[in-house]
C-alpha cells in the first residue's frame, strides 16, 4: 500500500513538474505584443502663399505739345519792318538748299533746290536770309525764304519768265507720289445659264382635229298604195 502511494505521489510530482515546464515554455514561445500602430504624424499646416499684386501699367507719357501742322507751300511769313526790297535773278550755288516759310532753319522746310537753279529775289532780312520766288513746277513760281549762303550773285541776263520756264524745279517736301494701286482684276463674266422659263418658247400645240358631226338621214315615209276595187 505504501509503495502504491509513493508511486502515485511520484507520478503526481512528475506531472506537476512537467506541467510547470510546459507552462514556462508556453510563456517563452508567446510572441511579443504587437507594437501599437504608429501615431499619425502631426498635421502640417501650410500657410497660403501671398498673392502677388498685379503689376500696374506704367502711365504712358503723353506729350502735351500738339504736333505742328505741316507747312503749306507759299504760306510765307513777311516782316515789313525788317525786310528790304530786292530784285533780280540769282543762281543756287549749294546743292539741296532748303526753302522755308519763315527765315528760321529750325522750322520745317517746304522744298529743296538743286544746284544751278535760278530764283528771283523779292526781299532780304539782314545778310542771312533772302525771300525768293523759286520754280515749284514747270511754269509755276512760289515764294519762300532761303539762306543767303545758298545763292550767288545777281544774274542780270535771266528774267522772271526764264526763271519760271525752267524744266528743273524744286523738290517739294513730302511730294512723293503714292504707289499706283494695281488695277482690280477683271471679273470673269458669269456663264450664261439657260433659263427654261424665259428662253425656251412654249411650242405651239395644234388643236386636235374634231370629226364633223355625222348627218343623220331620216327615212322617208312609204307611200301606202290604196287597194283597187
């Protein structure tokens, strides 16, 4: 009996020891607890970019001065208190001598004269300017101021009529002729289309011949012979 108890006690002790070993092994084999999910990164606040102001258009500088009108040929300024009368024809000695409407080389010129053209003197102002009649066209003279250094001495043999009759005339400022515009292309005539309604005359249709009415012959009444007695 004692041996049986000892045996059972030993067996129970072995079972307990074995269970303890199994429990320890189970604890060591258990996986480590899963790390908690990483916390989301802190939200980054993005500051709105500053909107650049639209560049303002630079103010356009407006020239207050009104453009001077183009000079008119022959519209010369006269100075009765300063002018001295002059006469006689003179020859232009400097090529491309400019003619002005007033004795001022800072004003727009109205024409230019080639060398050896004759002009007729009308008046002078001091020793620098001469008012002349110059050939602005064949047979046409126009007044204008020219610098004294551009002409030579008086030529007595040249009359006013000869000055006007010169074939070589002044070159007027801005007198270039506009380019001739090309003539418009001749438009092709439209093809004649036959208009059936207007062109084709309706053919005359002969009326159908109608048969003359058939004459009906009425039968003559027969004579009834009277019986003989």
